[in-house]
C-alpha cells in the first residue's frame, strides 16, 4: 500500500513539473518530456498542444514567402525584404503593424522624395504615392518607389506574359524575385543565375507607367523580335500595327 501511494505521488509530481514547463517555457518541444513518464503514455495528454504549429500561418519554407490573399501583398513583400520572414511570422497584430509600417514609409518618403528623384531618375508625385501607400493594396509603381527608398533590390515577374521589371538599388544586397501567378504572389531570394535566366527569357518593362513607346518608335524587325521573346504566335501577313497591338496587350505585369 505504501509503494502504491509513493508511485502515485511520483507520477503526480512529474506531471506537475511537466505542466510548469509547458506553461512558462514555450521553447520546449512538447513531446520530449513524456519520455520520462512512460506509465502515462497511453493517456497522451500532450496531443492537445499540437495546434502550436498554427501560430505561424505563413511559412518561408525553401526561402519562399507567400502573402495571404486578404493582405496587401506588395507591402508585406517589402516588409519581409526589410525585416525577414521570421519577424513577419511573430507579429501579434498584422493590421496594426501594416498601418504603422505604412506611416513610417510615408514619413521617410517626405524626408527623401526630392533626393530619391535626383538619384534614381524616378518620376512620381510624392502626394500621389502617399495616397497609394495608405490604400488597401499598394500599386507596383508605389512598390518600386519604396524599394528604392529603402535601398533594396527586387525583380517583379509575370511568367504567364513573360515580362518583368527590376528595381535595383544596391548591387551588394540580395535580390528578391516576386512572381505573380493569377492573384497570388510568391517571393524568393534569388541567386545571380536565376536573375540572369529571367533577363534572358523575359522581356523587360523599363517604364511601368508607359510600357511601350509610340508605334513609330519601333521597326517591324524590332517588334518581331519582341514577339519571339514573348512567345507570341505570328503569321507572315501581320502588319506593323498588328504586331504593335499584340505586343502592347501582353506587356502587363
């Protein structure tokens, strides 16, 4: 009888110690402490702790970051470029963080807008970009301005249309490639070889506001070459304006 009470006391003491660790040390792996309390394995009290994995709904597995569809995707890509995916995963309130982050970007833009225009040659209205930043989803043009404002590097790709735009501020820093597939965006930190491959197989849009010049600025040979790059089906009867129109239709990021 004495041995039975002692065994019960030992098990209860072990469980109380385990509960204390679970409550106050969130870094402990949940299944490891159970190895020392073998008589209780059939009860499986730790199974209820498994939902801890859902604390990080968006993971950066294999160097990938994919913003949720209900978020401002380009803002959060910018946030992860600046702060890393781990800090994004740990945010307690993303709505508040987004509002605070956008206000910070606006204050920085107000201080450096003139200097930024001079150093990059970008043409933009600071007030227009401010309104864009505080909108529900920032535009690619506003994202371009913010990438340069923060001295970051990004390449935005639409693989379906075979077009891309690049915003390079610092040749030493890593390049993040953002790929649009339907409504979803995926960002990865790219190698030099991957960026080179994009440049070799996609058509670069130089001016987001005006992807193409007037038709008179191109020759038939130039438009034909662009069609080959974009994998546009042509026939030998297509005239210059027809070539120009099919190219202009596909130059969409």
